[in-house]
C-alpha cells in the first residue's frame, strides 16, 4: 500500500552530517562554490542526505529553521551544522529547483510535531543516482536529550569520558566479526539498493518492506534522557535493529546462522526486583481475562511509561488513530473500556501496582541498558559474537546455550543489586524460564525443561507502601569506576492504596480483675474547678496549664476487688495500677512505663527533657496545680520550658495549649506593668 505524501513527510529522516558527496558531484549538480568552506562542506553533506533518502522508503529529510535549535548541535554533527550553513544551502538548492520543500511555520513543530522537510527533485535524483557517498562516522557516541526529546549539549566529565570509552570498546568488539545474509535466504525477501538493504515483512497478511542503511563500520551510540546520564541510555545504531524479526534470523554471524534470545517480561521482572521479590514461575503479567494477550501487554507497557493513569489511557487512544498494515486501528477500544483494561492490569499485577502510571519506564530503560552492556562484555570475554537489539541478542546458533547462561546470570545479578528489600523466594525456581527463544523458522525440538514448582510469595500491605529508591551499581573491571544510575521510581499511587486514617489518642480502659488483697479507700474528688483530662505523655507542668473546666458530679464509687489493669489500645499493652491512697502525692513514686511499640514509619524526634515529673496519664488524681509565676525570671523560665516541650512534642493540640498559656502569661505581665 503506497504511502501518501503526508505520511511520507511525517516519516522524514532527520538531517545528519555523517555522510558527504564528492566535490565533483556538487559541481555536476550546477551548484556554485561558496567563499566559505564551511558552507561548501554543509552543502556536500546535505546532498548526501538527500541521496540516501531518495534511495530509501523515506524520501524526505527534516531540518530546523530555528536559530535556537542549532545551539547544541555542533557536538553531534560538527561545526558545519549551523543555522547559517544549513539555511543558506537549502535556500540555494530551492532556488535552483533541485529540492521540493514543505516549510513549517515558526513553532509549528510544537503542535503537529514536524519540522520543515525537503526531498530531492526528479532532476537531482538523476544526478545523485548510482553516485558514491563517503561515510564520515558518528562524531559523538553519547546523545543527551531533554524532557522534550531535543538533543542538548553537555560538559565533558570523568563519567562521560568513561561512558565514551565503554561504547568505543563495544564498537571495536562488534567490528571484530562479520555479518552477512544467508545464501539460503529467499531473494523474494531481500533486495539491495545503492545504499540500503530492503527486507520483506509480512504481518496480518499484508506485505511491507523495511529499509536499513548499511555503513562501512558499526557505530553504536547511547541515548540518555531527562537532561542527565541517569535515565535512558539504551544502545542504538545497528542496521539489524530495524529489520523484521524473521529477517534477522537469516543473518550470518561469522558465517553461522544466528538465533535471537530475549528476556521474557523484562520490565515487570525488574519491578518485582525493586520490591525485593521474584516474579512467580508460570505467572503471565500480560494475561487478562476476556482479552487477548497483546492487549494486556500493550496496556501495561504504556502505563509503565506514563506519568498518570489518564495519560496512559490517552496514549492508548492515540494508538487508535494509528493503522495497522491491514488498515485496522492499532488500539480498537474506546475511552471507558480502555480505563477498565488499565484497572484490570492493575488488579492483575498488585505487587507492582504502585509503579503503573508512575513514569517508571525511563528508569527501567537505564537498568536494561546496563544489562545489555554487561551481557555484551561477558560475550566479549567469552569470545562469543553477539549483536544487541535492546533486551534481546543475536548470536550464532551453535552457542545459544552459552548466550542463555550469560543472560540469566546478568539478570539474577541485576535483580540482586536493585532490590530494596531482602529477596523473597528462591531464584531460578521462582523466576521460572526468564530467557525465551524467538523462532521464525523450523528448528530441531529443544529438550524439555523441567521447572520446579513455584514458591508462592505473600506480600503484606505494609510492604507495598514503603518503597525506597534503588541505586544500581555496576563496577567496570577495566576502569575500576563505579557506575551508579539512580533509579527513582515514584511512590505508589495513593488511589491504589487504602486510605490512612490517623489513630485517635489512646483512651484508658479500666478492666477489673479479682485479687486476694483489699485495696485502700479511694481518694475523694477535689471540690471546685479541675483541669481538663490530661493527655498521655504530657509533662506535669504542661498538664497544669490545660484549660479549667467545671467539675462534674462524681460517679458512684465502684466496689473494687483488686488491682485494675489500664489498657492503652494505641500502645498495645496493659498497665497495672493500684487505686490511689490518701497519701501525699509527692511521696508516690513515678510508675514504670513500658517501652513504646516499634513504629514502621520514620522514628519521632527525641523529646527535649525539661521535667522529670511522671507522665500526666499516671499522675495521682489529687495532684495540685503548680503556683503561678511571680517574678519576671520565673515567667521567662516557664516560657522556655513551654517552647522546648512544644517543639519536642510536635503536636498541634499541645502547641495550641502552649500558645494559650503563653498568651495568658503575657497578659499577666502586661497587667503588672500597668500597675507599676
């Protein structure tokens, strides 16, 4: 199905300065020679980009007419790639009628996502046909992008130089073996053009062709996101990455037919690792009831990369505007059903539910990119030629078991490093088969793999709440420098967790128990106003500052048969207390308080001890109110005690009582000044 010009324009290739045509070809096109060599070199690179595009399935080349765009591009494309050189070259080509241009208005790329685009005219295609182009190579193996996906400049640091050496060593390894197409491959599936190789793809009964640009040498690069080298970092640049999966299996590595193995459900497995667990064997995180598996897979993967659940639903709805090869929409569901599907994905993956709709995908890419580098380093050490395709790898078929072992070891080591909690369950038994073979041709049946029964893992709700950021640390043997990509998954969504209700203050519950001893007579309630009920843990001098309330009628004295147990629900323990006797309160020793129960959250600040009096909840009923401060020094001392104790308690209620008491003391001091 031929593409419309609008579709071709949307699939434009970005202008790069990795190629160049000869000066003779520039002259043959009738282009003048500029006085500045910088513009001449820019013209040669733009002509090379147009020649490569006209030889492929994407004839348009996009470029920017904004001066701000070129501020940071010199690092990636060289100094010839500038606002003046590009625009002057394009304008000259347009003046001579050698290009067809679709020029965007300023800022239009922010609405429809397209920059200005050009393609070679029929006359220029005839001039460029069958002409060789020179490969200049990639100037920068590290690409840094901001939040909008625009390439930005960065400063060279020891870390960037180490990353550059690392990707340089990987390119040397990949250029040490040969890559060809099998002689048994059908000529109906492969075509060769001047600068590209075309591979046939059949999906949903519709035939399409994929065009891959060949380079004299392999120049892989890494792309980092969010303006730093801790997010993203995946490997790109291999011509085999864009080939259909069926055609990749027809490649020869060192003359041997290759196989492809990848990690099964890698990102969900990594999220289980962040939770300190292993994904149970035979558990399919993409399987949803009443839906095909691809629905759950697409919904989960998009939701992991979305910042909110509504954003995930919106991204899936955007897929509905895209068409498959047979013309059907990629996502055939409406908004309401899309939200129901996302809710089912959450219910099906409760252990990692907090990461769904949390923008965790970019952090997971940093982990799987590190894993890909570790796999390739292990392959280089084992002299096993391998080609990366993100989380899958191509290798000679005769060494598939060796590749699988390396991938399994790297996965287990990564799960151990990123775990924030002690690992639950066994490793291979609970993970099951983590490496899967991608098969598109008939092969000999593999020996059956006996997988032990899965170990059920039970997760408590409290563990789902406390998720701390994880730090992935991989030590490079040759550089002896620790690489620490910081993984900061957002905390679990509050909507997916039960609401937290603040527990009320503990209330003493009297439980009478029989005892062989006779208690002394209870102390009569004091007459007149009494302080309000003191709070547990409040010091004596602050308890005396509570507002005074009118006394209530004393209840009928209950006949006690022994010591009583005072139960504090919030403290989770019982306290033995004996009814107070008619003795001097100062002679009553302070009761022994049991230790507070452990708190799961952050420990409270240690209080500043300003009084050694017993807690108010254990004071005798007839404790007298402390005398009012008479002198200025006493008031200042009381002010300090109130402030210190209020800061230590950090309670809004007690701070309110302290503020009221301080206002009362200020009024007393003001009244004394008036009297004087």
